[in-house]
């Protein structure tokens, strides 16, 4: 593998507007039963003061993808650029990958009875475009990045956030910039 | 997979027989690589989102073999900047929803759910016969009542008003439930509403978002606010709720509802006492300031403001000092804060803060509320003469007029009319059974009608109580032109796909009704019966619009939307549009309407003892009023409504996370699932208004039609104090 593409999610900038999630659906017109990308609100109790903070998660194109490991029909492949691609023609809908993924990202299409997931818009990348979610992000909180040591050495770049599964299992290709809170004058204190 | 439009319709028809056959997945790029590489058959069109929203986004629609494949933001608008909001990305699901109303249908009896497809001819004849019957029985068409508002703000949709004008003098729901109190405030102060270009937020050194949750309701303004923040501007959010927007603030101030004016007065007192007034600006541009300054010094203290608002004195001092000295400092006054019995007055006080600090007329400044400066179209589809010999409400000079009822007390006002009574409702771009206050009274009023006709795209709560429903086109199936009440862009909306099923635009419906009316009684309707949709749109333009946009033909907009050639700072020329041509801190017009002449404090409405909890029902994230939330992607992403409740209040009532909560008062009730959160305060519960598919949820059962303090000067009627909604709760 020559490189590893992935996402950098800036929780400081993210406003949880869910534009990325719906831009993905707009691009692929995916069925209502699947959510390739999903915005999660982080738990209020994980912060020192109440807040509405979010992360946006799609397939993490892991270094060690569990989906690829458990698939009995080899529907998953990992490209040279690190993108994990799922071949729906091979898929038999056994859902093993949906159970194996720590991030719940392979999604079972209730109509097709097969799994599908984010392909990092590789065909858009090939045409020089950004992934649909990145292109749609109004506060520019979501970036396509190359996951490498240089990125990990940058100040403020985190490998996980509170509430995320332990990254050591699959080494996901996602990095975060943590949320930041301002001062609050609240009425309940 | 490629499908033609004909195949697509075949697929949708099949759903009625067997649900599994339906093919939204026919739109899907199941073969990603091939779908992407094969762009040859894709045509793009320019559209504009016509919803009642700040952003009025410029859109590009992608159409292949007559099928709308996806919708994106138009990069030619620097405001939309090539990006839509979550709602805008849902449009294919609206256009091709299996739930869409496909044909004219009639329901017998009303409310039964027993719908039957009828032809356009039958629908138009039934309606025309009823109009003519009422005209004969009552001697006028006043028993016919129109309620139209904001479902589609495209200019040709004012053809709905034209439809009713063309049959004679009718009864009209007048006013706006949304923003009138704030409009009047700024009308008294500035002469009209006129905000800075929102792209100009980037030039501010200090920004107060006063009751705006733009992360949900105007997301495209945020990048400009964040640009200012990156330059070092401080972002302050004042809101009773710790919203997604507030979570991004440098300083969030949770104010007691309806006390915004008290905070602004406290700030004004500090600014006066500490000699931070921009006297040059005030003296050159305003009248009545000394009178008001005298009032503030004699009546307002910081201790009082702190007590009233729940905000510590030192915080009031801090933001007063920062706001007065940052230069330029910008404020965005949201619409929620004026939905109170003193809401308009509170906005007037905030306006005065902008004046006294010299932040009006400045780039990076402004007390920004809204504008209508780009709306100078012909309203050709709207302006229709009454048929000869029509009788209406007698005017002073012997002419006749329509009869007005208050849109904001619609149920009560309609039922109070007896001479003649209202017997038929025409509803378009409007869903009162979902959105009006006092839902039970609205239902009672509907039940007193002989005929209810609704034009819509979905079987919503109002359609459920209608006799005839007419299928509306979406904006992708129509020509139109749209302006924004916030940004300065204007865009053309092309017909990207043919109208689905038997849907028609409001203008086409007007033409069809005119044919039916004139066939039954020649001369009974003046609406034209011919004209294609692009022609109707073309007739909305005039030289004023062309000059404003720097074009000479509407067709130039096919190359992209245009931005009005205004200064980025509203009122930069100092030409205020009040009677005195100055900013009127003392407004005789306000006094003439029975309001305080100057921006003094007016007490907020207090919670009655038996209903001590305030129930806020602000705008949702996954929808716009009763639009969008019903669509399949939205239902999957946000399947049910929630009640945000503070853990302290929940504990007092034995309510845990996920418990059902009965919210009630003397008017009605609603039961909602609890979500415990400290983002609200212990005396305020929150649930976001919306229409969920297959759900009885409606936040308006407990809302009384209590008027806000202002609105009648500019919009004809006072607003609604939607957020003065007091309830009790119990575990259901």
C-alpha cells in the first residue's frame, strides 16, 4: 500500500448540521435503511459543562479492517490508496461485517438484502473532486487527508475522542481535532 | 442502473400494489464506477430553494433522461457557496416520494381517509360550482376564504392570491405568524427592515447572535461569522437554549425568556454612564435619543437588569463594554425572541443599542433582522381585477375590498364572521392544522365549512381535513424566480423535470379554475387561461430588478444567480425611511398604535400558577415547519420527536430518560418522549415543531393565539407570542 487516505474531523468547527450525512445520500441516493455517514452527538456528560458537540463518522478505511477479515466471500478489498471497497455483487448479505466493525459502518440495505458502505467517493477522487461529504461541509470541519506520521505529530490531532471504540482494534484512518468550549452563563448553576 | 422517466413512473405505480417493488433504489448509483464515468446524458439546471428560510439557496439540479438524480449547491452564489443544508440534499426524496399527492382527489366524508381519485375537470367544476353557489346565496364571494403563506416563496406563487382576486372580493387571512413584531420594531426605528449583507459578518470585530440558532436555520451565514472569529472577533450567543450555535460561542448567555430588552437596557445604562456613546452618529442620525437616555438613567439599573434577566451584573458590564468598543460590532436578531407579548419592544431596545454605539450603517455592524429590498417584482401573477359587478366589503369611497381576518387568530376570527359567514376555505402553501396555534379550535373551524380545498404535495394534517386536494408541483417542475429575505442574491428557477403525475403549479391551477368558472358563468373569473410557465416568470421582471442585479434580461440569470448591487452595510447612506428620515428613538407612529413612543421596558408575560413551565417550540433541524421531516431519509435520521427537559425538572416529576411526558394546559395536550439535557433550564421545556410521518405529534395544541405586541404597522396584523406558551407536565 503506497498511502492511506482518511478523514480529519474537526469537532471544534463541526456544528452537527448533518449536511455531510445527507450530501452522501444525495450523491448515492442510498436507501433510507442505510447511513454510510452518520453524525453523532457526543454525550453531554463527557464534557465539563453541557454542550451540543458532534462527530461525523463514515467508514474509517481501517489499516486492519475487520470487515475485510471476516467476510466469507471476499467482498472487501483494500486499494493502494488505503480505501476499503465493498463489492456488492459478491456480497451475500450475511451481515458478519456489520457485527465485526467497531464503528457500525457497513450498513445492511433492507431492500437489496446486501451490505453497503462508504467508498470514500473514489470515483470522485479519480476525477479530482472531493468526497461528497467533504465538499458539502459548510463549516469546513471535514477534510480528506493522508494518514501518516506527519499528521499525527501535529498539535491537537487526536486518534480518538471520548465515546469512540478503542482504535487499537482496527487502526481506523480517521483523526480528530477535539471540541472546544467557550464560557457559559447558565441559569441552572 | 439507468431508468427513463416512464419506467420510473411505472415503478412508482407498482408500489401501490406491493410495497417491496418501489424503486427509490432505481435512483441509486449501485454501479458506482460506471455511474460516475458516464456523465454524457446528464443535464444540469438552475434552481433556487423556495422554502421559508434565510438561506434561499442557489441550486444545481442534475437530470438524466428526465429523472432528477441529485441536487447540489450552486457555486456561483458566494453565499450558498456550492453547498446545501441537510434539507436541501433531501429533494429527490420529496420529488419522488411515494407519499406524494399524485392526482386531484376527493375525500368523503372529510376527515375519513376515504380518498378517491378524480379528474382535474371534476375537481375544478366542483370548486367552481361551490364558488358560484356561495356567490348566489350570499351576494358576494366573501364566504370564500384564502389562507396562504410561506410553503413556497417563489414570486409566481403569489398567483395564489391572484386566483382568489380573480373571482371577486374574498375573505383573506392577513398577516404573518413568523416575524411581524420585529418587522414593526425596525419599521418604527429605521423606517423598514434592511439588514447588512450576511457575507459582511466577516468584517465584524464582535458578533452577538441574539436568539439565532443559525447552525440549524441559516447555516450558510456561519462561515462568514467563523471567518470573523478566525480574525479574532468574539462570538457571543444570547439564547434561552444552549443550541448547536451557542455551543460554538466564545460566550454563551442563557437569558430568561422574554427579558432581552432588560438586558439591552442594562447594557445601555452602562454605555451611557461610561461615556461610550457615539454622539456624533447619534446626533446626526436620530431623533428622541435624549428622551430615551433620560428614561434609562432614571429607571434602569444594572442590578435591576441582572435580577430581571438572570445574568450576573459583571457579565452585562462585560458585553456592554465589549459591544460598545469593538467597532464594528454586529448583531443578528433572531425571530424567536420577538415571539413574545413584549417581543417587538425588546427588538426596539436592541436597535437603540446599535444606534448609540454607532454600529448602524457600518460594514461589520448592523442590527440585522431581515430585508425585503430585493423583492421588487411585478407580482404579475398576483394582481388580478375582480370580475365586473363584484361586491365586497364597502370601502369609504364606494369601492369594494376584500375582507381581512387575522392569520394569527385564524380559527377564532373565521368562526366569528357571520355577515356573511365563511363557508369555503382555499389553502395553498399553508398547513394551519399543523402550524397554527390552538389546534383544537382550528379543527372545529374546519368542521364548519361546506368545502375545503387544499393544494399540497403531501397528505399532511390540513389535507386530512380537506374535501378536495390538488397536487402541487415541486420547484424542480416549475419556472419561478426567488429572492431572499436575508442575503442579497436573486436566482431564476428553471423547470428541470416535467411535472410528476398530474401535478400543477399554483398559476396553472388558477388558469384551470378560470376555465371552469367561465364555462359555467361567463365573466365570473378574470384569471388568464393561457400562458406557459416560463412566460409567467418572465412577466415578473422589470427594469428596477434588472438594474438592481446589473442585467438586462431575465435569461442572464440562467448563467447564475446575481447579487443586488447594494452597499454591504444597510443604511450606510443614513437615509432612514421613517417620517423624520432619521432613526426614530422616539416614534410617533408607535405611539399612534398604542405603543410606547420610546424603547422602554415592557413587562414580560408571567407563567400562571397552575402552568408554571414554559414550553418552547422552536424551528427543527430536520425540517422547515411541516416540510421535509416526513421524507424517508429524515424519518430514518430523526425518527421521533423528543422533549428536552432539564434533569432537575425531570426528577421533580419522576421522569427518566425515554419516559413519555404529558405536556398540557387548559387548551390541549401533547405526549412526547423525554430527553434529559442541561442545555435548557429547569423552568423551560423544549420540543421542535415538525410534522412526522404517521404521527399525531403536534406542538401547537397548547399554544394560545396570544398576540405579540407588534406587527400591524407593516404587516396588517400583530404576530403570535408562540413562546409565551405555559404548561404543566406529568409522567404519562
